[in-house]
């Protein structure tokens, strides 16, 4: 069996790989599998590292029946009757990726999506989420420092850099810890205290973001405590305050103002957002919670237009790590890239201005944040993916989908099987 690995080409910062050399070596040592990888000048692991372990580096991987990638694959890359495994970003019917789905259907390809590889409890098994949270939080603090500086408010955040400008995550954490020590010693300006960071969600993305927040002198308060905390005024300018919002904190049943988790996920149309009541207290919003169009929006343009006042409200930066454009954070009106990651949303006009100048909150909306930490995020991802590769290489595609010998975790993640939508993904027909 020969498995191909496509080089990433979404943008010039995308240096990730689904499998790293060390893990490929272990797979090849134990199983009769050969790998071919396309050359890349931007990959975090140079071509020579693959060549050194016996992986063939060449442009043409057309003779590989299985192809692995990380991000979306261009429409013209697909070939007939192949198996592709990557983040297709089609499960919400994303219109920009429907042409790729249609092409794979035409070619009778099999598509396995990492996003849907889950265990029997629904927990994701192969993911970059933690590193999206880490990079997103690094960049959010960087943006915060730049905005304060532009407003002539000196803070230790000015010394922080964007995630991609550090040589490693270790170096970034060291820099942020030093910034935290400066705050612990000398404090922040009283004019921006208390500095409160609100994080929506508690999954892998949220945990990654909190990993960075906790490098600072940090105190956690609950959503229920937030209002009284502000009223009492007993806060310190030498502490950053963190609030982690769960579902019950941010939505309520329209009819009875109550919350039931099962009801919310099965009938979200019965719920409305109550997140607005926290916004007047938050300096930073970090959006790290799953959302699709069935669910209420957390922060609407209408709310900002009617209520936001830059002279009164502390809200400075919104780090929309989940990056659903026009989604739960409605003022995220466009996704950005790592080279131009932030813009200001003007609540009065609805217009955006790249950078930090303007009236309104700064929005960070990079749609592939883990690429800013390509080596560490690839290693983490590869460590989870590698155990599935031997079974993937031994699939008998002559069988029908019900009988095919895919591991159950990969079977659940199979969107297309030989050009046909599988039962769990029949709903995508309406987007085709």
C-alpha cells in the first residue's frame, strides 16, 4: 500500500502536515506501508527530514490510492476512485467547498473528514483545536497590546508578538510569562481595570486559550458572579480576570427563561441569547464554542449598533477563534489570514477597517490559526492520527458501506463512500 501526503497550499503560512517524520518512521517499521509526500518550501518539517527516513519526496502522487492532507484540497486535484482524508469543511454545507464535494461525487471518491472522527461519547479524537485556542489567544493578547498602545495606554502587552513571530510555543510561553510577571509586579493602568476576559465554551479550543491566559496572574470568576464582582469594586490591577461561559450562561428558553442542555441541542430554535448582559463588563471576548445557523447568535450587529460606546464600554478585542463569518459573533464579517489578522468593526456604520484604527472593537478572525504554530500542532495532530493509518491502508473497498472494514471511528467520519453520501451525511443533498 502506498499513501500520498499532499503539501498544504491554502496560504503562505500553512506549514502543517498530517503526519510528521518520526511517526511515519514508526508506521513504516511496523507495517508494509510506503509513503510519498509532495515537496514544500513552507512546511515546518523540511523535505530532507522525510527523505532521511525513506519517504519518497516527489511532485506526482497520482499513483497513491489514499491521499492525506490538512486543509481543503483544490477541485482540480481530485482523481477518480481515490480515498481522501482532510478537513473538507463541508459538514455545515459551506458553499465555498460544495464544488469540491460535487467533484468527489462525480469521481466516485471516498471522503473521510477528521472533524467527524469521534469516540462513542462524541468526543473528537483527531483535532487541532487546542492549538487554535493557543494561537488565537496569543494573537488576541498581541492585538490587545497594539490597540492599547494606539490609544496611548501603555501596558506590558505592547511587548508581545503574534504567534507566528515566535520560534516555538516554548519561546512564546516564556515571553507571555514574563509579561505576566510584569503585571504581577507593577500592575496595569487603573483606567483599564478590571481587565476581564470572557471565554465562550469549555472544549479543546477553550482549554488552549485558557492555557495562555493562565500564564498571567489570573483569577477565575463565574458568569453568575460577574455583576456583583463589578458592583463591589474589589478588584486588583495586578490580576487578569477570566470568565468561562457555558451554554446555560449565554442562552435561555424564550418561553420560560430557563435552560435545559438536551433541549437546547435538539431544539435550539426555542432559545435566545442572553450574552449581551455580560458584554458591558468584558475587555476581551474569546469565542471558542461550536456554532451553526440553527443556534442563536451571541453578539449581534444590532446590539453593538444600539449599545456600544467606546468611551464607556471596556470591550477592546474580540478573538473569534471559531471564525464563523456572520455567525455567532456577527461583527465577524470576514475571515482574515495570519499576514493581516485583525480589523476594527464600526458598530454605527457596519464597516470594517483593517488594523487597529477606528471606532469599535478589534476583531481577530484568522480561519486557520494552528498554522501559526505549525511544528507543535502537526506533532500533536500526527500523534492522534497515526494509529488509524494501518487500518485505513487495509480497507477493502470492494465491499458495500455497511460491510466495509473501516474502524468505526473512521466509518462515522466517512462523508462519501465511492461517490455516495453515507447515511449520516444524506442531509448534505440539499446543498448539492
